[in-house]
C-alpha cells in the first residue's frame, strides 16, 4: 500500500481521465498484475486526493474497456486474459446457427527477420527493426479453416521465437508473460479468391471465395503490437460484429 498521496498530472484533461491514466500506468507497469484486486474506491480516492465518485467514473471507464472487471460483493480486479475469453472477444466468426466458431490450430512456423517496408508501416516501426513472423493454419472439426499470418515487433516479445509451441491464442500470453494488455483491434475485411499456396493450405480449389481479415492490435498505451492477416474459408459460417 502506498503511504503518500499521489499528485495527479495537470494536463487539462478531466479529473477522472487523469485518475484512469494513473491506474493504467500501475497496471501496465506490473504493480497490479492480471487477477489482482485493486484497492477499494475510497482508498484510491484518499491516495489520489479526489472524490470517490471521480474514482468510480475512472473505473467505470476501464470496466467498459475490459481492462478491469467488477465482481459483486468482492471488488474490482485487473482483467485476466484467458484463452477462452480472448477467442470470445476477438474472434468474430459464427456458424449458421449463431454459435461462435472456436478453432484449433496446427503447429505454427516461426521465423524472425528485418521488417519489410509494409511491416514497418503497419506496425509503425523504425528502419532496421526486427519482427517475429508466425504462420499457421487453424482448423475447424479437423479441417483447414483459416490461414493466419502474424507479425510481431521482436523487441516487445523476447524469447517468443524460441518457444517450442505457439499457443492457440496469443493474447493471454502477451498479458501474462510480456505485460502487454490488448486494448482493442482494428480490422479491415474484404472478399478475395483463393489462389496458389493459400488454396493448398486451406485445401480448397483455386478461385474459392475467402474472407480476408487484416487486423492491427493495440495495447493500452495505443501502441501497435501485432499485425495479423487471416484468410478464412466460410463454409456454413459468417462474420458477425456487434457495433
């Protein structure tokens, strides 16, 4: 527990936003790891020299952004990314009955190298930056369903390229090992025709319609931490987003 009052920055932003920024900094800095209970609202208010209502508004905002979770009668906790939670939150493909498709993954291929011009642009990297490239095929009922090509800044993920096995979902690994909390993603969705090696990997005929999903993933600070391009064969399935 901190013994001294924390001085809030004076930057012209609303008071609750400044409280939110301090809470975020303590989460991303590792003071409050995933699953940790935050101090009570009254305690935080006293520590920060603000009203309890201001703290509550900051925590309400963080709850809406899924950074923290409230548990009735227990308190507020740093959200813990589990594989199931991450798939549910960021995988937007459903079968014809409206049930979310939860794919498996075949063993991934991992390589490292200097970022290409496109990779530098999409991840906002400097010249000479290195990246980790992950390539894998996801399956549905043991059949090829989606081809994933993932690019990560190597500096943010030391040791990941040497992992014996890449997990089916990466975002819980980002949080627990690298203290990178996925805040949101931006996706561009287009329709393309399968061709060449992509058609072979998905075991479909050339010209088969595919859904191409180009995604950038951001952490809590707004930094780009992943570029992912996925091609899905939507056989008896569809893409669904709730806005």
